C-alpha cells in the first residue's frame, strides 16, 4: 500500500509522486493552493497512472509556482523539462521558479533559449524579457564591483584583442541627428565583431559603466581617462570620436583608435561624405581601424563587414532613436522606434532583433514579481475547486475580457446609424430563398 502524505488544503497525494516532485516528507502550501484542489488531484492521478505524462508535470509545476511554492514547482517543472526540452511554457516557468529561489545562474541559460522558440509564442517574448533583464542586472552588479575594487585592479587585465567602442559624440545643433552617434557606434561594434582576432565589448556593458560613473557626454573620455576605462573594461583598444552634420547634409566623423596598453594615442582619422552615404562612410571607418590594428582580414570577414543592414536613412535614424531610448531604460518607446524602422525597411534585420528585445523588456523586464503578473495573463491555471461555481468563473473571465478590451479601446465619435435610418439607406433585407422542392 502506498504511503500517503497530507497537504494543507485537505489534498491527499500518493507518496511516490510526492517523493518525485518534492523530494521531502511534507510541504506546507499557502492558502491560495486550495483553489486548485481539483486540478492537483487530477494531475496527480495522471502522473500516478503515467509518470511520463509531461503536460501533467508541467501544469502541476505551474500551479505550485502560482501558489508561491517555488521548490516543488522547480521539481515538477524540471521533470517536465527532462522529458520535453522544447516546451516554452515549461522553460519559462522553470526559469521563474529558479529565479525566485535566487538561482540566477541556473535561470539565465533557460531564458536564453527564447531564440529557439517560435516567434508567435507569447513565451518567447517573456523569456527574452527575463533574459535581458537578468543580463542587465548581472552587468550592473559586475560593473559596481569593478568600481569598488578599482584601486586593486591591475593593468595586466587589459587585453590587446579586447576593443571598447564608445558612443560617438555629436557636435552639431540640429538635435534630430543626435541619436546617430548610438547607431554608428552600434554598427562599428557589429562590424568589428566579425573579425575573429578581436573581441568586442557589448554596448550594454559600456553604457552601464558610463551610467554608474554618472559621466556627462562632454567629459567622459580623453587621453587622461582612457587608461582608466581600459583597466575597468579589460580593453586594450578604445575607439571613440565625434561627428557633425552640416546644413548641406554633409556628415563628418573624427574617429580615435587608441592603444591604451602602450599609451599610443594617434590623432583622429577624419572621414566625410554626404549624409545619405552614411553606411559607406561607416565601412571606411571600420577598415581604417582594422588597418591600424594590423589585423589581416580573411576574404569571408571582409565580405561580412561590407554588408549594409539598411539603405534607408530614415529607418536608420529611427533605429538610432530606439538605441537611445533603450539606453535610457524606456523600452516601450525603444520598441516603438524599432518598429518604425521596420515599417520603413521591413528587411532591416538588426531592427527585428532589437524590437524583440525591447518588447520583451517592456513586457517582462523589471522585477520578477511584475513579470509574474504579466505571465498570468498568458495562460493562467484556472481554479476549479468545488467551492468556485461555474457562474463565478464565467463572471471572472468576462471581467478579465472587459479589462483587456478596455485597455485597448479609444472612444471616438459614434458613426453607427439607428436601425430605421439604416433601413432607409439600404432598404429592407431580402427574404431568404424558399427551400428546394422535395424530389
């Protein structure tokens, strides 16, 4: 006879199932769990009948998660994940269960699997949001630790292969071109990152450092501060500079490429072109930097660098504004600008990637608690306890639907015509045809 464990909420579960799921002799649940008695009994029976019932393990884990029982949720979801590593709902909730237990290193690789999830799945956006948020949090923690230990850091940590690209500083007056510095810097990072001999620091890491140091654009970088940034970032090469757009739409850039290990600070290399040719100018900057580094490109690397992501200047401007908003933490606005870039150029691949990241952060970024609230709107377990009547469930669902519709409804002038006016305008509807005669 199986040993039986009694849980709060007056639920009796088979002992061998509890052993598999909870790995403990007893667990105390919060009162909310009592709302799911029927599901828990049903799911437990299914697992007892077939221990390979993956959806049952997953759904049981989600219920425990909703009840804030993260350890048993982890156990159930881990069992479901072991049997099906492709189910996005399982992956997301397993990541969330581990995140709530403080197991961030175990949650991060789960969320990173969002890239393998179908784009139409709502869990892809949720996973992307949590992955980016945890990455931001870990980067911020790392940068703060480096700043606290700055006096103990050695210059030996700087590598000649590591390159840090700072945002280009705008010198003009027309502010509509101010975001271009973000876009140009991002393109430089992307193109230089295609060189196998170089390691490019992610823009997020550099931006986090600038934010933590609370430096203004006008004073964060010169020959005296370059070694400090190199030591903090572990970068042996720092790239920065300025740009301007004149009244004749002429773009001029002055790019610095400094070897901070050897204290080699050559003068800026100047490039200019018509603004419409900004992408060709950026390629010239990249190849000049590579030549200065003494790196020999392979034919494949050269071909990859020559790829131009978009020919649409307005799309690139919108993309650059998105980067600006993203760095400011306004992910909703950033997503809007990335979507605007895609409308102008549907083939702008970088905008597709950035839009997904910004939308994910907008939806599921921030605290893990707020992400839980968002996740509950996707596919929540519906309580079916006997104490909850069917009419109550219908009422709850109608109320939720009303909230959903109301949040997207913008009232305007009512242009609908009363029935009598409609009849006058369009006439009476024809009578339906008579049924065919019987043979």
